[in-house]
C-alpha cells in the first residue's frame, strides 16, 4: 500500500511569472520542489513516467530538492518516488509549480501551488482505493465471487462520482474513467488468488465472471501510452506466456505472438523486457536478439543485447570454461579452477546477503552428502565485498565443500567472463575444464541429481 504526505507552499512572484509565461504559450516545463520524508537517508529521489525512470533529482543534505521538468508532453502523469512507501502521483502540466513535503502518512496529504487540482485528485483516488480495497480492514477478497464483483463495481462507481465532482476537462475525465475500467478488471483477475489466500480455499467462479476482461483489446497503442492500468493488464496478459522463461517452446510462442502485435509501443516494451532472457544455455538467444534489434529503438539497449548474445555464444557446452586463479579459501591458502582438473566441478556463485542464495544452502548440503566420495567437487564462490560477512556466513551455515571468495565481487574477471549479473548462479564444468552447463540447475531442482549421476557414470 502506498502512503503519502504532502504539504506545499509556493512563492507568489514565481507563481505569477509562471502564469504570465503560460498565457504567452512559451512554457514547456513544470517545477517541483520540497523536502523528503527522511532527510539524510535519501541522496536522490526518482521521477517516474510511463513506468520508467524519467529523471533522478538530487536531494541536498538538509533534505530539500528542486528541479525543472522539461519538456512536458501530452502524457502528464508522473510518480515522485522517495522509497517503497513514499510514492506521490503527480499531474504535471506546462507551468505547474508544486512544493512537496513527503511523508508516509497519506491522510495528512495537502497540495498547493499552480495547476495542482489534478494532482490532488490523483492522491485522493489513491487514498480511496487503498482504504476501500487494499486496506487492512477490507474483507472484499474473502467474499463470494458475485458479491465481490458487485462491491468492487460499487466502489468504482463511487470513485467516478468523486471524479465528476471536480469538473475537470473531458480529456482528463475520459483518461481517469479508462483507468478505473481497467483497474476494476485487474481486481477481477486478482480475485481467485487473493480469495484463496484470505479463506484458505479456492473460489468457484460463476459463468461470466470475466466477461469484462474478455472484451479487452490487448493491442491498443493509444491506451497503452496513456493509461497505466491498461499497460499493467497488457503486460500481465502477454507475460503469462513466459511462465517458465527457460522453456524454449514458451519463448518461441511468446516471440511469435509479440511479433504479431500491431502497436509499435507495445511491441517495443515487450522487446525491452526480454533482453534479460539472452543468457548462456538459452537455445533461443538468436531469435530473442533478432526480435530486440528489430523493435527496440535505443542504441544502448541494442548494444546490451548484442553483448549478452556474444557472451552467451562463447559460453556453450563443450567450450573451454573461463578460469579463476588464486581465490582465497576460507581455511587459508588459495585455489584455482585448474586445481580441480580431473573432477566434475559444480560451482555455486553466491553472497551472504542474498536470500535466494541462502535458501539453496540446505539443498546444496544434501547434494554434497549424497555425492560424498564421488569424483565431483562442490565449489562455492562468494561475491561478497565484505570478507568478514562471508566468513561469518560460512561459519553460521556450517558450509561444506570448497569455500572461496572472488577477488573483486561482481567485477571479478571470472564473474564477468560468465556474464553473471544476478545470483545465485550455478555452473557445471567437466573434468577437462570444459563447460557442461553455464546455467546449471539449482540444488533444489530434482533434475540436478539426475544430471550429476549421469555425468559421473
């Protein structure tokens, strides 16, 4: 749930100047200023636009900030983000000037300045939705399907009355009514999951429960650009096809579907999202790269995709593995990959601060016990920057196998050579130092034991 506190004061002379220039049609910017909720902790705040970082705004040591936002285009909807709990919806028009004092408590929110009425509504809307639907006292998702649907519809009807009471221009009203339409459908889709969580059993949905969802056009460029709740629905719809992003058939089906989309902006967004799927061991890397290069406009993102493809092409089964040399051992001395030649090597790249990494430790220890005495070496390489944190974690978790720490965290050459940018990552190398799998199954994956047994025969 988002909680926001805003107060604002603007200097009269500045407001007058903005009004004069706007009247002349010469202003293409907005001004935002104010104070963060946690001075001293925030060195910058983020202005988001269309679900992407639009600008990073520096915060001074006393917690104040000020910036000019230009140009202001046809899409006026922004979010000002201090942290996960302090996120302020803004409507920035040409000539807008708002001063903000950020806080977690949304009930204390106030806004003043020029062109702030729409921002006031957006904050009121967010507060209303949080209270009526997402609030701790709300039991909507525990209700029976038809009752839930009727009550959700009633809540959005009430929101529409609030919107109309402001007497906004037709374009803004139409945009917000579309937002409500798609947000309503989003809650319908979420209902079965949250219902099961609320009462511990699945809901039996009546015929027609998803009637509104089934009428959505998921290929509407104009709505995708202007209505964030529509964007959320579109992305969820298409990425459902990638339930298992490592499944070649699912990737192929997704790319075929995405290529058929007529809306350039939707196709481009999907292309940006799949750049991260280009990875060692993915048999569909070339198809993903082709889709990205065809649909992404930013040269820097194209370069990232091209580089990832080149690295992944080097890291294929049967090729020589990149090597590490003289990594420090937990019990003293050093070790290199060459020291393990003649053995199958299973490498766990991890860190003490990584919760998913720690979650794999019990499974890894079981695996080590199962294959104890076999011709395999279990090697864990920490990318911790804090060596003492690494040592403490090894002791606390009673880690077995060969425990090493990389020489320069994520910037270690071995880590760079394997293009590792997220952990845990697991590598499998044969007794001759050749790559078996640059993206090996995790210890918690039952397939791993079968793979190791087959390789050790």
